[in-house]
């Protein structure tokens, strides 16, 4: 089932400063004005992932129709960062001038600011990505003209990422914190007013560039009656094949965007991911570090994102404590490693961006029915139920 997962971000700007944009195809309507630094409000929403499940499995939750906020998505997974408070790398572009690279960020007073002040009011075409710290650098070029689209290059992205990296696929200025007309996927123009005491609101639509994995931990029913399992740490490493061939830890991405008036995705073709051969070999990446109690009745979900062009092999390392039902710690920091082969699980060789692939991991002892104490206190993880 394909769900429209767009991320709607609204930027409410108080006492405006910055921004700009373009009107018309070849000229920009720019008014030269200068004001003090503006403050911002920022709300985010993101399109839901397209769910992918192995044959015979169903999802445990159904995303609402339309759009969802980032706090909704983060609420579905243990330890997942709510990106609605993350910095956004954004390029303010016009056809007649060089692009202005900037960053939306929250200051110490919990107000949204721009890293670099913009002093000209007018129309801008807004392109960029979230979160800023998922990459080491970024650049932009016009797709013919910026009113037609852009080519966004994002460098230093992780082969694996705990962040759901998204690019802007639509932008529009609004008349209030919840009021906007003409907001459409494939349209990037937004107007900035810099008159004194003017409130400016920007709405941004985002789409995913990564694929994602949902790891669902559940305890075997009979084992759950005998032991309590507390997951302490979850890590993952990308590998080239089941033998453990190394892969590079970083990729560069080139995203080509073309404006349209059909409310369609402006992303042209496949995003071009290229391994950064100057980067180190991939190592274990942290997904979770804390303590969560696993159960038989309620799956515990974690999410990790990965480059879609990547081969689809991973090592998942789980660290957990084992307790008896009286609360006595029987085994501490027990480690289990599983090799994940997405091709084998899902029967496909191409993982798609914006799709989330669900893998169930069943916690059970090595020989459950023998009920020997060492076996009970040294559980393993089995992929699938």
C-alpha cells in the first residue's frame, strides 16, 4: 500500500528578516529592504513511508491518510530523533543572482533563526534538505533556471543513517501559521516580506531519499513467561555480502529536481548515490543505547535508514540483560549478532527510497523445551516469527 508521505514544514517568521525568491521565469521581483534579525516558528510533517513486509506479515499500525508530523513518526520507534527540531540546510535561489546557502536552526531561546541574514525581500525558490548534520557539505546548481528546478549535491551521507534524510519537494509562503494556499509538490516559490512587524510563514514539503529498516523485537511466548529481557544496545553495520566484505561508510548523492504543476514528485529519475572511496570502511553504527523491556504481546520497533543503491546486507548486534520474573539479574550484557539479507527476506534486488522494510526478530532460548538454566539465560534472536 503506497501512502503519500510528504513532510509539511511551516516556518512562521516574526519581525521578518531574510528570505527572498523569484517571480516569473527569467526575472526576479526583488525589493531591497533591511531589517533586524527575524525569529521563526517551525512545524514539520513528513509523508509516511511505503510499508514493505515479508509474505504473510501485516503491519501493527496504520499511518493516517495524507501527511504526518515528524513527532508522529518518531513516536512509532524507540530512540528515534524527532526531526521537527533539527536544522534545515536551505538554498534561497533566484534566476538573476547566485544562490544563498543558509541554515534554519533553533537558538538557545528556542526560536528559529537563519545562520546568515538575508536583507532583500521578494520571491525565492527554496531547495534543501533535513537534517543539516546528516551531511558534511552540499552545493546546488540550476536545472536550466532555478524557476525550472535544481540539481542538489549532498556529500558525506552515511551508508547507514539514524536520520530520515529528506529533501524539499515543495515550498510556499502562507498567510498564517496554519493557512496557506497554492502549496503543491513540485512548486518551490515563496515570497518573503521584510516590512516592519510583518509576520512571514513558510510551508515546506519534504520527501525521503533513503530506504529504511524497521526492526521489530518480540519475545517468544513461553520464554516470556520465564524470563524478562531488557534490550540495552542496538547497533548495525553495512557489509557487501554474507561473508562480511567491507563497504565504504559514506556516500554522495545527486538529486535532480524539476518543477511541475501536476502535484507530482519533482525528483527526476533515481537519486544518484556514489560511494565516497576516500571515506573509512563501514563500522558498527549505534541505533539505540538505553534500556527497554521487550515483551511477547507488544513488538518493540526501531528504525535505521540506508542508501537505496546499497547491496542490502547488514550485521545487527543486540546487547541485552536477562532477568528472572522476580527481578533478579541472571545474565548481563549478553550479545547476539544476526546477518540481515534483504534480498533473501523480501525477494527483490532493488530497495526503494521512501519504503520501509520490516524485519521481525524473535527472542528465544537456544533450546527452549529442554529448560536448562544456561540455555534459558542465553537467548538468541531468530529472524521472522
